[in-house]
C-alpha cells in the first residue's frame, strides 16, 4: 500500500483587497487636488475682484480731482468775464476766497497768462512794474517771436510761484500744444509731462503738467475756430506736480495697488511716486492688448539707468 504526500494548498489574497488602499489613496489625492484648485481659483477671483475694484476707484478719484480742478479754472474765466479789467489785487482776492490749499490739494496755484504782440511788450512790462513788480520781465528772450503768452499772475504768492512770473509759456512746445488746443476748442486742456519752471532742483524734483482754460475778450464772436483765435485774451491755468497731485488723491485711503502714469508723448511710464513698489519708470516694455481692452505691460528697461525691470502691470487706456 503506497502513501501519497498531501498537495500543498496556495492561499492568495483577493486582488480587490490589494488594490483597495491604493484606490482610496488615489481618490483622496484627487479630492485634495479638486478642493485645492477650487479654493485657489476662488482666492484668485477674489484678488482679481479687489484689484479691479481698487483700480476703478483710483481712476474715479483721479477723474474727480481733475474735474474739480477744471471747475476751478472755469470759475477763473468767469472772473474775467465779469470784470472789465482784472488786476493783480483782484486776482489775489479771488484766489484767497476759494482757499486753494485747503480745498484743492495737489494744485500748485492758479495763474493767468496774457497774450500780446511784440509791439505791446514794452507797455506790458511798464504796466507790471508800475503795479509793483519792479523787476518784472518777460523771459526767455529768445527766440524772436511776434506773439507772447507770459504769466502775469500766479497765486498763492510764494517763492516757488514767484519764480514763474513773466515766463512765456508759448516758447515751450508741450505747453504750446495744450494752449493751442484750448484756444481752438474753447475747452480746458491738459498738457503733457513738463518740468515746471518753479520746480526746485535736486532729489525732490518731480514731473509736472498744466491745465489751461482759454479766456476770450468780451463781446466778440466765438462761433468758429478763427473767431476764437482772434478773440483770445489769455489763459487761466493751474500747474500740478504729479507726485503731490496723486498723493493728495490717495491720501486718506490705502490701496494695495502699484501703478505708473503713461506719458503718450514719450511712450514711457515715468515713475509716479504714488506707487510704492515700482522702483523706476520704464521704457521699451512688451505690450499686449487684452480682449477686455486693457494693456498688459511686461518687462522693459529702467527709465533712469537702462537696467531690466522684472515687473508687469495692467494699463487701462
């Protein structure tokens, strides 16, 4: 009688039990990714919403401040319309009454420039000296020209503003372009970027701009461009330092937004000073027009030293 060895029995765990932990881990990872993506998108959407809201509010505040300044200029033109002869004393009283520093922060002053011919120049100088400005002169002397647009009044009467008295603004191309447009249209017009003649030298120097409102002689027709050119008496204007103007606009609110001011004359974004993290203005950036009409500004070089700028911003035309 022969004996046989028992056949070994191989035990194996069900395949489903082996895969189950990995399946649970995979599902957990997928769930984590989905939740992470959802909250990341939610945070991005909230950041974008806050950013757009801040940008819109800044735009609105700047526009409102500009409109307030334009209203001031229109009030100045009304002074000349209501008076037969506005002298320095009457102009000073007008500016004192509106309390310029208190109600119009960021505005450096309110001035009047007179248009006159070369033949009228000696009489204008004599009249201003007779009125008390013993050292008054129209400057610069060059180039020779038939028409002058010299500053006669600029209030408040402080040392910085007094430097500008007598300056012929028509000799500077950027100012002249704005003045010509204001004269021809009859509307207040802002200049491009300039350095104000009263701007101090040194590290505190800022870029500036001016807004001009034309003043026409009374009882003359203004229907056509030719009529307005003939009737022009001069300009009521306000000079602005860009940093002071923007700081006044943003003084009472903190915005977690950095921005630059675009200068269409030079095609650059000179530093505004109200921006805290953008180190310098930029030139030669890469521009991309987005579907919503905004412009994506990428890279470029430092406006002052030519080094690369690793920053990008959105610009709303």
